[in-house]
């Protein structure tokens, strides 16, 4: 059976992202604040943001000589300039690809190479990693100085300013007239990275139309002129990119930007800037629900909290709602592959991700038989709608597996999530069929960790699974390792492997779920890893 959204359909414009974002449906004034840097309090008004973005776009096209469709990679924590850089790529007809600021060189190198990025914008704090990554890719010193630009103004660049150009070099005197997009449905605007249902991180081709559509179908989630958002989530990830970069600019709501999560800083900004709206992931929700520190701050301005990117248990959701009785606490759901939001619980229903957003459809299929299951029973969730990605970049096999066309020509995205739908059409995520591990909302593909571990001299075989840690409201990766002969010689092989992993992958991919030494890892007769067996064992072990 096909589930339709209970919301009336909305009109979907065929325009550029730039036109949509600046369409200003609520009539915000030009001098209203668009972005606030939490730590320094520096601000950009809507006019400043728009004008700088157009001047940067002019520089991208005329100084950096980029052409429409070229990929610009931004490797930076959240900053005052994030919105400007993202929007300038859309003004210039370029493709934006944000890299996680915690990446280690090999992870960044993968994204740069896979996306064929022409230009790399880098925060001074992540410059060292970028230089290692680009030398691994064979960029000469000359390539580095011409293709790496510091993503800050010259007076903020520190010693690196003597070797590298900054945004000031690209910000032109002239504003670019926004690039016209002839075919929004088939023009790629963003390349996020996601492992999808299996394997390593793949480039997700998000079209102009995907982004303008998702901004339109979010209609049931109302914002008000007095709303203030807080960008604590990383803006490179599709959740932050849509909900904290594009959406607030569209509705004229200021966004306070913070470079990383820290509870005191979050509460300080909520109090100081009267933040009303928070997008969170479950581990941050846990801090807000339980940490006594929160009582030291006036967080009464909060009117809405949305949690997503990983499961939030109904008890924790209720605990947070009870602590903040004036604030509505709900969940939403999305994937990089659906640009991303598909479900929002506009009003609370504990444990539910809500009904489908307008213009979205879903099916729930039995993973064994591929047949639709009756309402109320669980199965793999498939989604169709205007925000489903064009496909993975250069991965025909993964596209064939993930995007399924039905007899009517509708393209369905296989989410790899197990869900059920209740009698009112509200959805619940029950489990994950795909191999993905979510650490505090960040993607950790087990296949990628296994490939890294197999390079370790102490490891001859391995399998990685996610271990749910209740008191932190997140999973952590755990490795099952068969030691190599040299691993067996180590007095503490687990510590030696953990040490070896440092610097190989981002901090959130480290094996915080531990390492278990085993004689062999379970495999099918064809040699495919059977991670589910280990997952079931680990689940039992945690329950005991
Ligand atoms: N409950 C359980 C959830 C949930 C969930 C996601 O890294 P990606 O590709 O993308 C995201 C996007 C999260 C998101 C987007 C838009 C939005 O409005 C919102 O609201 C809160 C959240 O995380 O990972 C996608 C995978 O993350 C899991 C699920 O397994 C999904 O396939 N996931 N949201 N509420 N699990």
C-alpha cells in the first residue's frame, strides 16, 4: 500500500536555489540580522549576507575562473561565513560540497578526489589536514596556493595569510547577477557524502529542484518573525545545510552559529540571543534533559526543539519535554539522499518521526519478500517525492540498488530503515536494515572502518558494528578483530590498535565501543561479512 502525506500538496517552484532562498515570503527587512557568530557576537544583516554572497560569486566566476557545475569544497567548522559561501555557490551556478571539519587527511582526500573539487576553501584550524590531504592527492605546492583559499577574512587568517589567499581575494567589488538555472530538475547543486545502505561514503547528487522542493514541503513547520535559530549541528551535513543555512534565510530568521557543541556555550547563546528554535541530535537532547548545568541559564525563550539524525527514545523525548514545559519537543527524519527532510512531527507523539511532509509518498515492504506489509507492521521504508536525490555520483550499481522505478515510472528510494506506520499515518523508526552506524548523528560506515583496520599491521581480519550506549543516547563503533601474527606479539593488542587508529579517521569514528578479539568473523559462504550476527550478539550482551 502507498501512504500519501496527510498534508495538502504544495506548489513546487522551478527556479534556482538563490531565487527561492531570497524570495522572502514573510517580507523581512534588509537590515534584519541574518547570521550571528555566537562566540564573538559579530553579525551579518540580510543585505550584507546577500551582497557578500553575490560579490564572492563574482570572484568565483571571474577571479577563480570557475564555470557552472564546478565543485567547491568547504572544509571548515561552522563560522560566520558558512552561509555566505554556500549561498554564493548557488548564485554562481556552482556545486557546493561541505566536508566534515573533524575529517582526517584520508577522509578529506576521498571527498576531494571523488567530487573532482576544483577549489578548496579551508578554515585556518583545518589547514594542516587539508595540506596533508592535497599532497596525498599529488597537489604540488603551486596547486595548493592556487586551489586552496582560507575561508576567513585576511585579518583573521593568522600566519597562514602569508602563504594563502583569503576570502578577501575572492570577494569582488562587483555583485554577480544570479546565475539562471535552465533545468533545475537535472542540475546538481550539492554533493554531500553518505554511505547509503552499504559501502563507503558516496557523493549524493542533490539537484537544485531537490533543495527548492524541500524548502517548500517544509511548509507545515511554521516559523514566526521572532524566531531565532541556533546552528550547533555541523553545517556541512545535509540536516544543518538545509534547516540551518537555507531555511532560516528563506524565512528571515537569524541564526546564531557555534563552531562545536559545548553545553555551557549552547545555553549561554540561548539566553543571550533569545534562541527560540533548536535542531538537535539525541545526545545533545540528552544533555539538555539531564545535565544540572542547564538550570543555571534562562532558556525560557525556547519554543521548539526538533531531534533527528538518529533514534531518540520516547522516554528521553518525554524527559526533555518535562524539563522544558513551555517548549514543544518533537522528532523529524531525513536522509542525505532525500535532501533530507521527509517527516516532521509537528505536534508531539512520543517516539514518532511524524507523518509524511506534503508531496511525499511512502511504502513499507517486507525485506524478505519485497511485498507491502499491512499497516501497523514493520518493514523497510521506501520514499518517493520531489526531494529524492538524482543518484550517487559515478556509482551505477549503488543507484540501481537504492533507486527503484515502479511500473508508473515513480522512483522510490530504499532508505534501509525499518519503520512502521500507526493507524493515524504517523511513522516510527524501529531498526536499521542497512549497515550504517550513527555516532551522535554522524555517519560512520562500517565498511570504511573495516578497510582502515585491515591496513593496520596488527589486524588480519575484522568486522565493525554499532553498539548502542543507552546513557549517552548514541551508538559507538565496536570492532571484532582477528589478530595478525604481529598483533599476537603485542602485550596489549587492543590498545595498540586503538592507538594506530588515531589520526586515521575522524574522532567520532574512533572505536569507542571497544575492540573484541575473536578467532574469526562470521561470513556467508560467498565471503560476505555477516555483521547482523555480531549485532544480535552485542545486543544480547548489553541486555544481560
Ligand atoms: N530517528 C531514527 C530519526 C532519524 C534517524 C535520521 O546522515 P544521514 O544521511 O541524514 C540524516 C538527516 C537527518 C535529518 C534531516 C532532516 C531533518 O529535518 C531532520 O530533522 C530532525 C533530520 O541524519 O542519515 C540518515 C539516516 O539517519 C537515521 C536513519 O537511519 C537514516 O537513514 N535517522 N533521522 N529521527 N533514525
